[in-house]
C-alpha cells in the first residue's frame, strides 16, 4: 500500500471519529473537482500549486496523481509549482525540489 492509500485509510478512520466533518469535506471535494468553468485538469493543477506553496506533503502526494489522471504532464505540474514558488518564495522552491520531484519520479511521469 502506498502513502496515498495510507492517507486515505487514515482519513477513513478520522471519518469514523468525526463523520459530519469528514463527510462534508468529502462532498465539498467532490463538488469542487467537477468540470465547470475550469476543467478538472486545471483544478488539479491549482491544487498541486497550493499544496507546494503550503508545503503540504500529504496534499502533494494526493493531488499529483489526480493531476496526472486528469491529463496533466510533468511539465505542466512543474510549471504550476513554479507559479506557486513565485508566490511562496524559497520555501516553496525547496519543497518542489524535494517532495514534488520525488512524487513525479515515483509515478514514472516523464
């Protein structure tokens, strides 16, 4: 089981502890990541950029595979991280170099 699965399993456990909150968040997530004025691909790239800017390793590990599934290329994901780095500064760049590249390499995205 990968880290992404571990995170999802832990969120499932958390959902048993605070079901209303986790269920509401899951509904929000499902609604947000539907095609609309922005495509799912664009939305997942925004999520990756925010994950990098906030230096959220768990978020990065969840949203990078979703971006790939939505059709984002390695170049697009890294460019989104670049926009985030411009907004987040040096800590965002360091995070992108460490966690984001590791996740893309682990997924075999060229």
